[in-house]
């Protein structure tokens, strides 16, 4: 990767289809046979919690190579408050450029922009081995629980980063995933049929059937 061989900018409506194709290629057969993330992105753009200023793409030589986006959500605290936070993703880099540093650059740029806008914390589902490089930690260390997760279940996928130091220091409670992330399988299948056909494979390590 050459320094400054990319730009990061806000997504425009002209990017929508290319971004959905990028997401589809990046997530296909990763977490399930096929994927739903491209349809999730399609749906979330019309969600009131969608933050357009944080809907970002990474471009190289006129081609989209990465994207990230954020949604506003909340923590329902144990003492009855609602604390606003962000959730993130889908985030991806085109498959042929993965593991070359672009993903971390896009992630850190996105987080800085969110912090500049005054948001206090980001919570989402991810792999600590990668996201820890950008300062994320296990959400359990902040006293935040993932909704609907049974007590004592593995929550190592649930990560958090404060954007304002101490923002969660007096907070314990339950994080709420925005409802827009829950898409119908039939609707996903119908949407996917508008893209070029791809083979769905059941692979080892997928977490959904």
C-alpha cells in the first residue's frame, strides 16, 4: 500500500449499488452460506438512526475499495436511564486488498470522525484480534451486557470503545442492537436475486446456518 493512494469520503446515492456489490463480495460465505449484509446496508440507509455523516467509503483510482457506517442506538442502564451510543457496520474492504492495512486506516478514520461529532462510545460485534488494534476492548469490562445473551454465555464478540474518556464510567446496563439490522430471509433472497448469481457454500467456521 502506498501512502495516500486512497481517499475516504461520504457515500453518495450514486455509490449505492457499487457499495452493496462491494459488501456482498466481502461477506459472501463468510458468516453463513451467501450473506445478508448488502441487504442490511440497503435497508439501513432509510432508517432514522442511520448517520449519513458517518456513512463512508474508501476509494482508490476511482474504484470503491472499502466502506463503513454507523447507527445511533442506546444502552438501557440498570438505574433506568437511556445512554446514547453508536453501533458500527457493516465495515469491509474489497477481498483482494484485505490484510494490507486499508481496513485499519478506514476504521481509525471513521472513529476519529465520530469522536469529532461528539459521540461518546461505539459498541458492536467484532473480532478483538483486529479491532483491538484500534483501541476496542470487551464491552463486559465497561459493565455493558449484550441484549438477549444468556448469563455466563461467551460475550467475547461484543466490543466497545469510548470516544469520550469516562463516558461509560457510571454506566452498567444492556446494549440494544438497532432493529434495522434484523432483516427477513425472504426479503434478503429477493434482493440478492438482483445481483449476478453466486454459489452459496456451507463452510467450516460459519456461525449461521
